[in-house]
C-alpha cells in the first residue's frame, strides 16, 4: 500500500547559490555598519526629544505670557529704568507685548487685566515712555498713565530756525530747533541723565550725507550746494509735535524728523503747488519761510504776492530777515554795513531767493506761498505796534509809509 501523503508532499527546493561564509574583514565591516545605524538612530531620537522639550518649553512660556498662570507677575520696585515705545494704533495687548518683550511685565494677559477700565491707557498717546524692568503689571499701568514718564516729546513752534536766535533789543534768546531736539532727548535712567547734545546734532547736520539724513529728492541739489554748512537743512524740519527716541543717535533723530516732515509737506500739497506755478518745492518752501518771518498771519498772502511780483520784475527782495538770518539775531532795522554783507542769504545783494529757507514755516505760510493774494504790490511796511502793514506798488507811497512807521517807533531808519 502506497502512502499518498508522502508522495504528495513537496520536496524542498534549494534557492540561490550556496551561502558563502563571510570573511573576518567583511564581518567587521558589517558590524561597523550596524553600529553606525544604531548610533544614528540614537542621535535622531535624542534630537527629536530635545525639539519636543524646547517646543513644550516655548509653548508653555508663550501660553503663560499671553494667558497667565500661577505667579505670572513680578513683585517689587523693579531692576532698571528702560524706555519703551507705544506706536500709533497700538492696542492694550500690543502695549503689553512690548512691555513683555522688554522684560517690564511677566505676562501680557495680567497687564491687559490690570489696564482694563483705565482711561489713561485707553487714550495713551503714541510716543516713548520710561518704565522699569520686572515690575508688577499694575505698576506698569500706573507708570504709563503718568504724563511725567513720557519722554522724547518734541514741540517745534512755527518760524523757528535751526540755531538759537538773539533779540538785539531785549537780548532774549529764542531756542533753535537743534537746542529743542537736544532738550527733548534728555532722559534720567537709574539716576544718570542722558541727552543728545546740540553740538553733536550740529556736527551731524553739517557732515552727514543728505541721503542718510532723509533729505527728500526735491531738496537734495540745494542742500548739497551748501557743502558742510549746517544751514543746508534749514526749513526741512517742519514745526509741530514730534516723538523722538531718546536712545537714538543724532543722525537717526535728524533723519526721522526730516523724512516725516517731507512726507507732511507733500501730503499738504507742496509738490502740486510747485508744479502749478512752475517752481520747485524747495523754492516754495523758501518763499513760505520769508512770509513767516516778514508778516503776521493776516498779511501772509499779500506778502507772498509781493515776493512773486518782485521776482517777476527781477528786483532784489531786500528783506532784513535775510540779512539777520546768518547772524542768528532778530532786528527790525539793519545797518548799511549789515545789508552790504555778501552771504548766500542776503537779498539786498543776492538776486532772487536766499540759498535756503530762513526758518521752518507754518502751514498757513505755506498755504499763502502756494496761493498768494492777487495784487500788484511791490512794497510793504509795518507802521504800528499793532502790526498794521501797508502795501503799495508806488515807491513814493512806500517812503511815506516808512515815515509813518518811524513816527510810531516801529522803524529807526528806512528799510
């Protein structure tokens, strides 16, 4: 009897060539390969663990900084004074983040909660504020709400020039723009007073490249023409309220102010107005500075017309303000010797406009320069202490008006 189960079983088949025995060198190479793979796996796993731990740490830190947690507020009076900036449009959360980034508060959410309902924080103005590092959120709120902690606030009155000016009659000194900037930059940090000096600002105004000072393209050529004279920047810093960073370098401060002023001038129509009268924006700015110095607001547009009329007839302007400008003084009547001085600004001897604006004109003076009142006047003179100014085209009438001004004590001698 045949065993069917034995005849149906498949016989084992040999697959491939007979297995070759590895040499000692091959076995060592294979062992090194296995060790390297094992090491690489360990390193990869270790790095993965580190990444996970870092992610967990940073995530936890961000979570607690934004949403709070046990002990997420500093205690005590702080460590160091620090200046932070509040930007235009910053929300309370954005301010809190700035404080957190500067190590002032430990947690954004705690600051936001402490500031909730505080009218001073809701209405906080853009600018720079002195606070301290590592202080309680409530303390940070109080410091920001205190106007005394706002620093870097600069106010430039209309008609100021870069340098200080002395009144010849009273000997009073009117602080120039560079002095005002220097004073605005002062801040007390941990008992030490820090200021950007007016001399450093003057040196920078005279020596820095115009492009690095933010000088607009429409003013570059006349600015470069004056070389290293700091007056080349006259008129390019507009009057008004500005915020300057007390920790910034002189060049950065001037560049910020000049760039922002150029933008302001352009937004107010300077470029369009210049194109309409076939003059450069810089020339319009210069005319406005003359208007500012030579007239009171009610007569701005008439004085602007006198300037354009005299330029059109190729007459010298003969403004005492242009004589006084490089002398850094205020004087109603100038002497023959003063008027004979050859300077880039003296319009008694220089035809056309002075080399630069002679001050920072107000918006009203700019509007007058851009839209002068119609008239044929060539002369004007202020005849009383109330500021009454008489305009005429006739020279003989102008001489008569000057006599009135002399009788009223406004002028000591003829213009």
